[in-house]
């Protein structure tokens, strides 16, 4: 088969693709009866290339623009973060004579900047500072409170999905482990305080999410509905998630740290009831408030089944079944022929 003839015969002056294909086949005098699978593939690729060239170019341009926008966003996000730091540094200089004002300012700073980028370093600095300020005393309570605040502020504004929460908890715990490895005689205190603070911060984040459900704007509700099943499922597994983070980090640590973490984890199993309770309570509130929205989303999905894309998917499913059935029939026939010959 000569593709060059088809290529020359293919003319886009006709309005419909069907007309263009029919005319091209006729003018190129394609012998359809003897077309092989490879021939049909070559024809399909040729026509797709003819019909989509401009669209392909548009997509490439848009992708280039998207990459440029993403780079610009990343740069601007960094600049925004840096500008926030500059503002807080200036205010710290202004309030340096009044410790009570500095404490309030630092609390606001914790709530105002994107913590995830500096999460590891901040946790490490917090624990080291606690150790330096109280060399001989018990640092459990102060470290626990700070880690609770850091955990809460890191989780609260974003999604409660498992991947994000796991990443935040893992980062916090990994930093605490690093300090513990360097200060083995205080490892028990550091890790116990960190885990208790993480648990308290996670509970506070979920509780805040539960309270916000009542006042969530319509736009956010739609985002929530799209991820409804995932969030419900995740809320029923927060205790498992927490334990998994501890076990995973323990497996990557030294034998001494591993034992401490696993011992604390076993002890905390009985203390995770509050986490389980608030998570299930939040899931129930979400079900009560948004199940009707979820049902509406299902109805919309049903109507989408009649869309051109859905109809094409259904048609392709039927075609795929037909192809598979025919291939199976041919295989059975070939096997039967071999057996008959024997």
C-alpha cells in the first residue's frame, strides 16, 4: 500500500473528517480488502497527524507556558516567603526590648509562614534549644507543646489526606530522631515528647477541620465532595497512620532508637483513643452534612454517562470485548486444528 498516494489525496477542504477520509480512499484507490493490521495502523497515524497537527502545536505551546508559569509561581512563592521573613525580622527588631510582645509576634509568625519548607530545621532547632536551656531538667512538656503547635500549624490549612499528613509527621519525627542520635542520653525524653506533641497536634487539626465543616463555603464543599470517600476512609485510619509513621521511622533508625520508638509506640496504643474518637466523630459530621452533596455528585456523574466521552468509552469497551472474544475463538480454533492433525 502506498501511503504517499493517500497523503496527497487527503484534502482538508471538506467540512467533515468522514468526507475527507472517504474521498482520500477513493482518490488514492486504496484496496481495503487486503489491508493488514500494520496498514490500518499506518493509515490511522497518517490521518491523525493530518488532523491534529495544529492542536499538537497548541498543546506544546501551552505546556511550555505552563512550565514557565510553574517556575514563576515557585519563584514568587519563595519571594513571598522571604518578604514575610523580612517583615517579621523588622518587627522583632522593633519589639526586642519587650519579651511579651516578642512571644506574641512569634506565635503570629508561626501561623503566617509556610512551615513545610523549613519544618525539619525548625523541629531540630526547637529540640536543641530546649536541651540547651534545660540541661538537667525534664524537657518533655515544653518540647511536647512546641511540637504540638508545629504539627497543628503545618497540617491545619491543607488537605487532611493521608499522603500529606504522613509526610508532615514523618518529617517532624525524622528530625527528632536526628537530634536523639546525637544526644542518646536524652533520646527517651526527646522522642516521647515529640510523639506526644505530634499526636496532640494531629488531634487539634482534625478537631479544627470538624468545626470548620459547619461554616465551609460552597466552593470548598465541592472540593470536599470530589475527595469525599478518600477523606472518610482516611479519618477512620488516623491511628493506623500515626503508628505506621512511627514504625517506618523506627525501621530506618539505629537499634537503640528503634527500640525506644517501638516501646513508646506500644505504650501510646492506649493513648490513641482520643485520636480515634475525634476522627470518627469528624467522619460522622462530614457524613451528616455532606452525604446529600455526595449523592448529588453521583447524580451528576450519572448524567455524565450520556456525554460524548462516556458514550465513546462504552463503545470502545464493547469493541475491546469483541476483539478479545474473536482472538480467543481463533486461539481455540488453532489449538483444535493442531489436535486434529495429531
